[in-house]
C-alpha cells in the first residue's frame, strides 16, 4: 500500500461522519507504551541484533510495527518481512520517525538503468510509475524486469504502477522539448507527420471544430498557455501568453471566457482502445497498480475491476485519477469504487478554477482517510527542484502539511519521459 491509514481515521464512510478519537495525550501515551512493549519483545528474542524488530499491533489505535525476516510475531506463527529500506529506517531512526508518506517516481530514459533504479530505491522510492503515454511495451517490460530483479536481489519492495494514457487531447511526438517565449506564434495542426519550424501536430481531429478565435489553449496543465489568433483549414495559429517548455505528447485543454470548452472532446471514451492494450500488457506483467486517467464516473472503475477479476491471476489495485471537470461532482462515488485515488492537480487546475483545486483536494483526502484508502497528491509538489537542489520554504511547508494529513505524494519527473 502507498499509505497506512490509522484505524481511528476510518470510522466513517461519509464526509463528516463522527467517530471516537482519544485525546492527543492519551494517544501519545498509548503509542509510547506499545513501542516500549514491542522493543522489549524484540530484545528478549534477539538481544544482540539491532535490526530485530517485533510485530506489535494495537487493535484499538492501529499502531503497527513491522518485523525483520525470520523473526516471528508474538501473536502469529508466520514470519513477517520488511524490505531493506524500512529496516534501515527503523534501525537508524527508531519507530516513531519511520516514514509513512510514500514516494512515487516516474521512470524515464535517464532513470531506467539498473544503477539509477537502485539509487532511487535505496533513497526511498516506494512505487515506480510507468507512463504509457511514452515508450513501447518492450521498453516498459525491461524496466519492470529490472525492478523485479532489484527487489529479489537487494531486498527492496518497490511496487509497479502503470498509468494509462486516457483519451485526452494531446500533441504529437516532437523530437525534443521546445522552449517558447511570450509573443511567439506557433501553428497547431491536425495534419500528421508535419516537420516544419514552429508547427506542432495535434492528435485530435476535431481540434479545429472545438476551438474558436480568442480561446486559450492550455498545454500540459498550465506549463504553457497560448491564445488562438486565427484558423485556416487544418491549422490554428496561436500566440504564446504564458511562456514555458512544450514537451512531446503534452495534453491540451481549451478554455473560453474563463471556463473549459466542452465540445467534441467531452465525448471521448475514458479508456481508449490503446488503453485496453496497455491494460492487457499490465496484466501479463502482473503489475501492482493500474492508474486510470481522466476518470469521470465510478462506472469505468467498476468495469475495469470486473475485467481484471476475470483476466488477472493476481489482485491488481485500481487508482482513479481525478483530473477532469466531470469527475468533481462524482468524487464520493469514485472514492468508494477505487482502491486508491490520485489528485492530479496539474490537469485538474487546467479544467476547474485554480482557487477550487485546494478544496477539491482536501475533500478527496478526507474521504479517502475516512474510508481507509490510500490517496496520492501529484504534480508541482517540488517544482523548483527541477532547477535547484533544495525545495523552497513554501514547498517544504506544503509537504509537511500533507504529511500531517496523511497524504501519499507522488514525485513526477515531467522532463524524464521516453
């Protein structure tokens, strides 16, 4: 799991449900007592081993401490195991400082080597995310094989998440990222295979019909914004309003009069034919999670779960990505149907007013915590660290607030894609 949710936070299934929560002082005393008891048990079993850690579960407050390989728990004859990263954290920092917020890393061409994957795992990567917008099945298969070998040889427990592309409107492949400045004019075209300067293809044939002169085209959740100046046949001329970097296959959102444009693009299926091929590939590789992009209702989650139960030999958990205008009113049903929920703030902020994103994020986090489900907050968490070695004070404070609320956080490398 991406996040362990204390049982005291899982008492209700509706937002605002009431449950009994002991006082902070009582919880602290209880947990300290449990930790001392677990430590004493571990010392009695293996007094010379610093890594010997006993299993102790407090059934009232959900306090849980893992065990090292070969050491049975006090209430079970089975041997419980932890990976080498957690064992190191417990040995160096003790029980109370063990990290509960997990890290998701998007794997790309500069991070797919065995050496780099081992470095990421050794420094705390819990889940490796494979973005199916990029790369071939053969490339993804090699990455999965490398991660599995690391888990087996080095004792890591890195899970694998496949993120489907979804039926989003996106740019076609470009040879390398393009840096754009304010006032520059670019042409977006539905023609395929175009290789002209300042001309970028769009994968969506109805692009010409959906946009009008004066509309704003938002690229990659707000990384770049451009205004439509003119339409001519299959081409749309745009002027850069917000500068930035345009990446290959970046998604597009259209805005008009401050609101999102809902035209032919609103009728696209949630899971495309390519997504189903990627899902079958994920089943064959026995991955741990499948993330569904641009979920609008709970029906698509239930349909995918039924498909996985019929086809997959192992349990694959489904992650619903909330990143579209249509998903917001259906958040309660989506959370209930999913195994995990991801708040994709970048795309969500391009489809709803930016000032509404924090409240939607908080509602999703609270609902997931009440139902004991993992929740991931992604996009722009440590954006400054793409250029600087340390996060800003604001980013650090935001991370601390999220950690206090129990939010799992995904670290996405937006430039590191095949």
